[in-house]
C-alpha cells in the first residue's frame, strides 16, 4: 500500500513504527530549537546578564550604564562559559527535573487535587446539562423560551467572569468547581440539544408505529441515541476543562497543577514548567483512554454485533463506578469527605465496582480467546 494514498490506512505495525519515529523526530526538533535559543553565560561571580526588574522608569540612567558597563567588562574578560536555556529547555533537562518535582514540589498530590476538582466539575456539568438539554430539545415551549439564550452563552468570555465567581463562591475549591462546571456547561448544553435533533426519524417512526407513548419514546429512543453521541462529546470536552482548571487554580494558589506551574514559571524553573505540561498531556491521554473504555462498556452495541459473556458484568461494574463517583461528588458538596467512615464507604463501593469490572473483562477476554 502506498503511504501517500488519499485516506489510506496503515497496518498496526506501520502505525507503531511511524508513531515511534514521529516521537523521535519531535524530540530532535525540540532539542535543536533549544540549542538555537540557548545563550552563553560567563562563569563569573557577580555577572548579571539582565538588569534588575525592580528598576523603574525613573531610575538613574548613569547607574544603569554603569551596571551594563561592568557586566560587559566581566563578559569580555571571561574565559569559561556555560549554556543557559532561558527560553526553551532541552528534553534531557526536562526529564531530570521530574525527581525534584515529585519529591520537593509535591507533583503527585497537586496533580491528584486538580484531577479531583476536574472530576467534580464534570459531574455537576453533566447533571445540569442533560436534564435542561432534554427539556429544551424535546419540548417546543422550552425551546422557544431558552434555546437562543443557550446558544448565545457560547460567546461568553469565561476568563472575564472569574471576578463574579469569586464574589459568589469565595476563593475555596467550591468556586473552582463551579467555574469549571460552568465552563463545561456552556459548551455541553447546546450539544445536548443538537444531539436530540440528530436522532434519526426512522427510529421515531418505528416506535410510533408500535404505539409507543411519549415517555416510552424518550426512554427507548432519545436517551440511548443521545447518550451514545454525548459520551463522545464529553470525551472531547475533557481537553477544554484542563484550560479552565489552570485558570481557576491561579486565583488562589493553594495547590493543584495550575498553582504549581505558575509558581515554577515565576521562579524561572522553565524546565519544570515543561515537565508539568507533559504531565498534563499524559493525564489527558489517560483520561481519553478511560473514556474510550467506558464508552465500549456502556454502549456495547456500537462495538459488538452480539452479546458475549462478560459484557453484562463489565457494564454493571462501570455503572457502579460512575455511581460511586457521583456519590463522592455529592457528599463532598453537601458535607465534605473529611469523615473517615464516609471515605471508607465510597472507597469500598469503588473498589468493589472495579473488581466486578475486571471480572467482566476477564470473561470477555476468555470468550474472545475461545472464539
């Protein structure tokens, strides 16, 4: 097969090979750019290549000239130099910064904190968007009253609303969750309405021919069709949510990926900033894979032509996991997850659901091996 065929497909081996080669090319390009933008700095005591930032516009020009002249003399007399990567660090420097980030800067607890806030925002956004979206999409009266306002909300500059969210919710995590949820709702709600209108007429005509009531039509046609498509939309919106969570965590820097990346940037640890960005990308990729797995188990009819052993068990386990996360978010919003019995209760539910899901996956793998 030609590698330049329009919309041609790669074999699995080719896909793995070219993915690896692409990663190597990206690293080389990154390294070359880092070397191009690097600067030579003399190894001398007292040398300062950049003027102090505290010097204002009214500073004595003679003082500035004397500082620049002294640095120039030091630079001219220097015999040893070292490379400084002020704009773009090398991949090796970024890799070497991870141990310090993990041990000294508490990277893992900060990442878990951001993931938890992100998860809460998503749960609340889905809880709000789905019922409102179904009302607007299904019933003409609600569509006439609110559809135009919902569409217009997409043009809100969300970053400009941070002051309002601080005024309404304070500076604690509740504000960050609310801000994140609102940022997702703005995009998710119009999509729910759109997905309802994309339900194929052939399904609706079929259930009407069979004499289905409105509620039965909603339950058997609209909800399965819409949820199948909406799940993919939610998966795409996970990327947007990380942008908003970084903004939210900058407002009160008491932990989280956003706070950490801001502090490291202000301190000049550019290699640590890039390392944190790589961590965010890694978390995003893992989230995406989790959503792909959940979609396969929640909507197996999209991926399997017939019912195979283990699907029901895995599906039940996934539903229980989602229920456990929903309980955790609701309890945290109402009474907080500071009580040990409550935490143990939620953990037991989640662990039991995970084990049940793994059992279902085992049955699925076993049935595939037999067939």
